[in-house]
């Protein structure tokens, strides 16, 4: 049995786990990132998490076969660093992989957090029976990752899978540096919350409130749900016509309300495909808990 360490680094929390090649978790540490302290301090926190993992099952760190790390935003897989680091000050260009490689003497690989979550689903989860898997996360934002033959497709510049910037509503709302009317601006959890608050104020705390009120008969929230389904299905159809994956796996916090929109989403998606594609690309809910950290651990395994 081989063992790997996976790190899920986010702007709020950092999680480090020890898993075997089947994805079984043996040790798990989660702490606040404290990104405001700077990159060096965060890296020290990550090193300490690695040192504090219970690695008795594999005879200590010497029995670990590699380390993988998932980070938000586009990455340079060759240099082992982040290309953008909006929520992690000081990490743009920071030598994450070489720092950990030098410290622990192990192979270290990095990729985008949505890519590694997709890798977990493709290798161990909902997409494990398919060669070509497109993973989409719909939560605070919208992200994606294309997994082909158990390998992450990162693209020439490291931006492959940044589907949150795909325009689904021309001339629509602008969110941060993304295009006006991007998927993240129009069909994310944050987008639904913003849209709901504009109508109902403090009655909306999160996207789930919009879906709940739509189910209860609120016409304005029902309209927002319809717009979400239209926009998100457009994103999926655009990807399907570009990549033609064997399946989509969809995860993220918005999926907690999937009972309120799933059937309509599947129907709307299929209606936007060429007839020969319809009902042949399944939409599958994600299955893996802590898929970001587990998928990060799969990076060194799938690179062997």
C-alpha cells in the first residue's frame, strides 16, 4: 500500500491529510490559514501540520510517497507556484513546491483546488468509471477541472478549467476581475445571495434561502432559481460542446439545495446540446468528502 499527503490551502482554512492510494484517510489536521500573516507564516503552518500528522501506519514520513497541494486560482505546474493569489497575500509566484520538497525530501505537486477536487472524483468518486470527467464546483464561486485518463489537464498557461470567467449573460454583473456576466457573477452561491438580498434584504443569508423560498412559492425567488438553472446549464452546455466529456461531476455548497433544481438543470442542459449528445453525458453529484485534500493527495499518485 502506498501513502500520500494532501493539502487543501484556502484563504480561510488549510487542511492536511494522510491517505492511502484508495483514498482512506488516516490522519487529518485543519486550522485557520491566517493568510494576513503572510506566505512564510502560512508555509510554516503547513510544515507543522505535515510534521504533526499521525503517520504510524506507514512508518512515519519516510513511508510517504509524495505530497500534493491544491490552491485557489490558476497555477504554474512547472514552477510549482500560484499565478494569482487574491485571497492569499504574498503567494503569487511563491515557490510552494520547492519549499516543501526541500523541507521533506518528497515529490511535491501542485494544482488548482477545483482541479484536484475533480481528480478525487475521477479517481475515487462519482467519475471513477469514466475516462473523461469534467468537474464543476458551484459554491462561493464557480470553478472547474478537466480530468482525462486520471490526469489533470492544466493547459499551456495553467488556466484550464477557469470556467468561472466564461460569459453566460452578456453585459451582466461584473464580479472582481472576471468578465461582466461571467458564470461566477451570475450563477454562483455568492451571485444568488446577492440577487436575493437585493429583493428580500435580510431574509436571505445564503443561496439556500433563495431555493427554499422558491420552493415555498415566492415568485421572485422562483425567478432567480430559473435564471440560475438557465445560466448554469448554459455553462455546462458550452463546456460539453468544447470538451465532450463522458460525464460531469458537480460539487460545492450550492449542491446542498440540489433537490430544488436538479431535474430542471438536467433537462435544460440536455435541451442545449446537439441531438446526438442529449442524455448521453450524465450530470453526477460529487461523492468524496474533503475532495480538495483527497484530490491533492492523488496528484503525486497519478504522476508516478
